[in-house]
C-alpha cells in the first residue's frame, strides 16, 4: 500500500470509532466527514442539549504535502497518539494547532 493510501486508511480507522461513542447527555451524535478528494477528515458533533444547539468540530485532519496535519483535536486521549500507535511515524505528523515556532519542540514534524 502506498503512503497516501496508508494515511487515508489509518486516519479513517482511528476516527471511525468516535462515531460510536454515545454522549451521556442530550441528543448529540458524532459524525465522520471524510473527503478523500481534498484529503480532509473531520469529526463533527451535532444535536441538541435541552434547548441548546450543539454543532462543532471535534477533530480536523488534513493530508498536505505527504504529511498528516492535525488541525484540531478535542478528544480526551488525542488522535495523534492513536495515529502513532497505528503505525504512522511522528515525522509524518504535523501538529497544525501549534504555532510554527512551537512545533520543533513537540517531537513531531515541523513542516
């Protein structure tokens, strides 16, 4: 399997289980949005908590220039750790939610 196909498969494999976790309150779901054409992978939370509308991005991952860019990660454990556990090397992952001057100190790819 080539690198891009491996990235796509691994990202989906890591994110998909989050859609099965029930929320303890409200009528809220987690929906996966996978766009292989633009290599954008999202987990979106949506629903209602009593009279309050819930809609937000839990996880946002892009594949850009042969790197996995974790743009947002609001999970408890961290999908980045799960990507590494699934075999993606740390030098293939950019923590896009950190400023560029912080990235050299993260142990992950800088660009």
